[in-house]
C-alpha cells in the first residue's frame, strides 16, 4: 500500500493551490497542479525512485460561501497517485 500525504486544496481565483505545513504548490489547472506536486515531491525527497505515494487533496470548504456549503458538503476531494518512476 502506498504512503499517504495530505494537502489542503483551494482555488484563489486564478490558481489551484495545494499545501500543508511543509509544502505548497500552485498552478492554473488541476492537470498542471498534479505535475507540479509530483516535481515538488521528488525535489524535496518525499518521493524517491521505486516508491509510490498517494496524495489526498482535500478541498477547504471554508473558501466557498456559507450559503452553498449545505449543497456542496465535500465540494471535491481528490487522491492522486505518484510513482518515483514517473517522468
């Protein structure tokens, strides 16, 4: 089973931002954010060759208006799997 890392996900109006107390990455699209996070994990040594790592990106619901939260209780959360052998 791969290791799991948790990041909080927000949209700041122009960029998707994934962060925790140790890491932060941002990009204009989710696809690009996935690439940036993968590069950051490798650069910081959190993902090494031959390893697998799952990243939970949990959306921070406090960034959406209170009135809509009842309709979007989990706006969205996503899990992205990374491999140390990915390009």
